[in-house]
C-alpha cells in the first residue's frame, strides 16, 4: 500500500469549555520534518503532539496548525476584594456628615469595578493535552486516508509504466540474437569483398562472431532488470514506508538499462533503450512523492 507524501487533514470538536481545531498538510521531504503552530498558552502539549505525529508519518514535511478557543465565560470565577469594598462603604458613609441621605446598597457598591476581580481557573494541563490529542488523532486519520487514496492512484500509474518497461525489455531480448547474426553477415560480406573469392576461413568468422557476441552480451543485464521489475512490483504491496527503497531500486534499473544500451551497440536497441529510460524516469518522478 503506497502512501503519498503530500496530503491534508482536518478535524474539530467542541468540548464543554473549549473548541479545538486541527489542520495538517504535508509536502515532499527527504526525512520527517514536523512544525507545530499552536497558541503559546498550550505549548505544554507540543511534545505529546510531536510524538503522536511520528505514529502517522515517517517521511515528509508536515505542518500542524492547532487553534484553541475558550468558550466565553468558561473557566473564570469572580472574586470580591473585601478590603476595597469596605473602604468604599466607609467612604460613602462619611458623606452623611454633609447631610446626604445614607442609601448605600449593593447596587451602589457594584458600580465600583475594582471591587471585583475576574480570575481564570488554573489550567488542567493533562485534560487539555488529552483534548488536543483527541482532535489531532482525528485530523491525522483524515490526513492518512487522503495520502492512501493518492497513493492508490500513484500505484496504478507506476504499474502501467512497469508494464511498458517490461514489454520494451522483451523487445530488446528478441532483437539481440538478430544483431549477432547481422554482424556475422556483415563480417562475411567484408571478407568476401576483400578476398574477391569464396575461400573463406569459416573458423575465423566463427571466432570473430563469438568475440562480438561476448562483448555485446546483455543477458546478465536483462535478467537483473527482469528481477528488479519483479521486486519493484512486490515492494508496492508492502504496508511499510518504501519510498527510499524504491528510489534505490529505480537507480539500479536505470543503471542496467544504460549498460544494455552501451553494450548492445545497435541502433534498434538504442531506440528501445531510449523508450525504456523514459518509462524509468516517469516512475522515478512518481516515487519522489512516496513515503
């Protein structure tokens, strides 16, 4: 199962006193690189979020955006500064000396806002961390599902290119015996042209053709390339991150193809090799985006 390194996921949830939203997005990267953006008041949960991230992604540059909104009025209590209130009451009562009616009531005192203090409850870090992780996990699941879907499309494309590559390789294998025979005929024709008669040393021709066949033999390369294609298909079925492994395998496939082209020394095979390298390059471009 392939997973793309690019993806997006989001989740949000309303708790009793918090609303938490998490967004994730990732792009290609050689290693796993996670950046987390969240309110500074809740950075105590960052390490836990980072640890959880590693469970969902092994390669790629991922950005995590976390927003936490506290519901208005929640987590706050109102305290009364009794000393200040007493001072206000005493001061108001002294006004009676000026013949002012003493009508001090609670409504009167409540106008002096410095009597009241709004205090926030002490944050429960463990509880808040659990809430953040819950929403993060939901967003991460959404993120992974998207990467899997994209990976399926990539796998189909890669398999189609592998099919073409295998077909081209078969064409090379069919063509190779013909270039040996064509060399024999050319060699014999040149000797006839030089000697101007038919007294040809067939043994010498056989020897020269054998030397040519050995020098241009691409049997080992074709066998190894068939093996690489088979192993590549097999690797696509694994559930483990395989981007780096596939990158190495594609390099080996490219190397075998280049060697075949240089050893065969044939125009027709060279044309097929160009097509094969094109298919390998298309596969290489795809696997750059595989986790």
